[in-house]
């Protein structure tokens, strides 16, 4: 007789929660049991995506309705993790539930937010998949090979590692004290590219460039930049005045940008300084 799969309860079922739960269900790694979201309708919609053929899975209207499970994923926004853990701990204490494993998927927050559950003897952790979850459907298709940062109790990390590798994750450990810096790096790598692109397009339009050409440059320059970084690495892919050490050009452009948008000029100067440092031109040339 086949050993029953470990059960998973899901609190919050946005794109991350839906993606992971569907992958675990599809790969036969975990069995989704109860799903709780802000409304029964959204929970049912999530369950339909995660495990449409799973008869034993159910929608919970309140936390008290959720059955004990082997694993709990608190897939709620960062600001709600602490309160969610406290509520879950209170219900588990009241019911006398056996210790389980609980984790969240925040990139910036650590497992310490789950301390109320740890105090009950639960093992707790955080696991952050480094993937842009634009939509659950897309993320499911893109997940294979995704780096996943594990942090928290050793026992929890040891249990979660095979669950994530089982759906294609590439797991690695990050220390609790390094969690914020680790996540800031992910922000630098992904979140600011749209901001810089929007600034560039606004500046081009301010010069009178037609929208059709702005959109053409969006595709070509971004694609070429990514291809060059992947092929050559960031340092070798760097071009422009910083790569050449052209301090005069950088200063002149920064002054012009300041007349257009002072905040954009501050970003331009700061990024130029970092680019100069990367290119080995960190020191200002002597004044003549």
C-alpha cells in the first residue's frame, strides 16, 4: 500500500501559493488539504487552479475550520505574516494540535516571524524562490531551475529542501542575518529595470521621439543588454561613458537630466558612480 502524501494547508493563495501548491500536487509531492483566503470565492478559485481533481481538498472560511496538517504555508503579504502566525498558534494551542512544519515565502523577512509557532514546538523556516511571479500559470511553466533560498530551523529546512528540489527548485541556504541583503540583491537585479526603462522612455518622448520608435528601442536595447550580460557578464557588457571613464560626458548629461527631472538626475549620478567603480574608474580625475 502506497504511503499517503504529506498534507499541506495553505493560508493565502496568491500567485506564489498557487504556483507552489499546483507544482507539488502535479508532481505528487504533497496533498493540498485546506485553503484559506480573504473570501471563500477566491479560495475556491485558487483550489480550482491548484488541484481541480482533488476531492479531499476543501475551502476554509475561517482559520478555526482548517484541519491539522503536516505542513502549513503562510503565503500572505509580508506585513501579515506575524499576525497570521500568532492566530495560527492560538488556534493550534486551543485545539491541542501536534507540532507541524510552517514556513513563509517572503524574500526580505526571516523565519523569526513564525516564533509563536516555534514556541509550540513547531519547526519553522522561510523559503524564497527567486522568480518573478507575474502570474501563477506563467510561474508554473518557468519554475524549473529557480534558485530557492532556505532559512530557519535546520529540521524545517531539511524537510523543505526535497519538496522544492522535487519540483525543480535549486535550493541553497542563506543565513538569517543576511536575509535582507539577499533580498535587496534580488530587488536590484529585477525590480529597478522597469523603473529605469520608464525613465528612459519618458526622456525620449520629452525630446520628441515618436512612440513607435520608443517601443522599438524598448525591445531592441533591453534584449541586447540582457543577451550581452548573459553572454559576457555585467562588467564586460558595460558600455557608454562610464565604461570609457568619460567623466566630462557623465557630468554634462547629469546636469541636463537635472533640468528635466532632478530625482532622475540623482539616480543617474549614483548609477554612474557605481558603473565607474565597476569599470575601474572610481576616482575623479585631477582638476586642472
